[in-house]
C-alpha cells in the first residue's frame, strides 16, 4: 500500500471530520467484547454500510495491525480513519475511539478503588475478579489455532511451539517484570533458526541492554508508571490480554500501587467497559497517582499505536511481507499465549475468599463448555458477588 492509495476508496473523499468524530466515538461507546467486536463493528461501518474502504484493503489492515505490538483493534480503528482523512483523521478517529472507554474506566476506578467502597461494590469486584483467570485462559486458548498454523507442521516446529509457550507461561507466573525480554528472546531465537543455523549477533544481544537499564532505572513514581504503560503500548504482542502478565508483578509487588485483589478488579473493569482492553492501564495509573496518573498511562500506552499507523501505514505491504517480522512473531506468538495462560496462576492465587473458587469454576464452564462471551461471564460473576455481599458473606 502506498501513500497514493490514501483516499482511493469509493466514498472516502466525502467523509468529513465531524462524521469521523461522530462514528468513531459511537464505536468507542458500543465496542463491548474486545477486539473481535471492534473489528466486526469497523467492518460493518467502513466496508458494508458506508463503502468507505474496500473489503481487500480492510482485510489487509487487519493482517498488518495484527503483526504490530500493542492493541491491534485500536490500531485498526486508527488505520481506517487514516485511510479516510490522513494524519488528522487518524488522530481524531483514534482519540474518539479511545476516550469514551477512558472516561468510563476512570470513573469506575474512583468507585472501586475508594478507601471505603459500599459493600455491594466490594462484592461486585470480588465476583468479577474471580472470573478473570478463566477469561485469561479462554483468551489464550483462542489464540492457539492461528499460532500453531503459523509455525508449521513439522515435528521440530511443533516442539518449538510447545517450548516457546512453556517458557512464556513460566515467565508470566514467576518473573513477570522480565516477561518482555522472554518474548523478545523467543522471537529472536525463531529468527535465528529460520536463517538456517545463524547465531545471535552482538548487535542483537545489545538490544536487550536498554530494556534492562530502563527497567532497573525506574524505581518508582511517574517514571515507573511511564515504563509500565510503555510496555503495554509498545512491547506487547498477541492481543490485549498480554498486558496482564506485563503489568501484574510491577503493579502489585514492585511498586505496590494495587493489592492483588484490586488488580483483579482493574482487569475486570478493562473487560466490561467498551473500547480497548488496554485501558486497564488507566485504572493502574489512577491507583498510582490519581486522575493525572490514569491520563498519563493512557497517553503513553496509546501513543505508539498512533505512531505505528502514521509512520508505517504507507509501508504496510512491506511490513506484512517481511520475513524477519514473520519469523519473530512466529516465535514470540506462542510465548505470548503461554504468558496469558500463565498469568491465570498468580491471578488465582490472589483470591481472598473461598467462595471465589466455585465462581471461577462456573466461569470456566460458561466460557469453555457453554462457549458464551467474556462480558456476560464477568457480569454474572459480579452479580453473584453482589448477592453474596448483600446477604452478609464476606467480600
């Protein structure tokens, strides 16, 4: 796709900034259900109803944004607005897509993270939080088929997939702060293997240095919050749920911005609110330093998505065809899946009440056997928690 493709869609020249603002804000308000729902809504708007973007260009946009780190569905929303009105349209559309969920999650954070919230709020938080490990498992499971197809069918390829997933799972459960390095390592190892026996160069090894220095250098405050948000926005591969293992150890253990139970609540809020799941980081920012922290975390985490689309949009064809990029994602993808699944372990260990265990079991049945949605599972679990809290069960 070249710059000359911009505006080549049948009706793109008639799209006003006011229309982009209205439609993308509407998507941000009704976009419950995570990336699959966002993609469906964008396809219906841009391809089927308004004929702004051709079906082929839209599918190409999905394919390329799925290769980029960060929230893919948010990048797709930015990409679609970029196709209509260039840089200004992309910025406007992206902001309108993000802001409704941001406002809602900051408002809910103020309620759920208050010093003395009402008992029903505590029950809702504990109930919804109990379902979060099941949501993590189903998110990981949904990524498995495409990842296994990507790596190949040879026995050695299947074994590498298992190894990458195992390493990612162990890392998420044990060394959360360094998960980014584990994901990068898996991707680089796959690049090396696919180059037929090459070795990691000194340059490749030195690439880990800045990441380590940055992590060790941010000992707290706004610098630490900025680093955590940056990891979420620029270094997360494989979908929104990978933010859990990327953030959990930093948020709960290293900087003590939240208790383990509060972090469960934040993840649940990110799932039940419309818009990008990555908005969970705004709840973390709120817990760290208030409204200012929530806004800073959102700004830092979403800025890379805008830059990826604005700088890479004219080169999406080259990105999608790049063998090195494909190889990296082939190795990092299984590690991400393992990390998402592995995050269920510390999430489950953070339960504070025995009644949360049967709620978790019910969520597993609802998601895996009944094959129902994530939002409904969290709402039902939260309702159970409210009922138990109101009848006097500790919450």
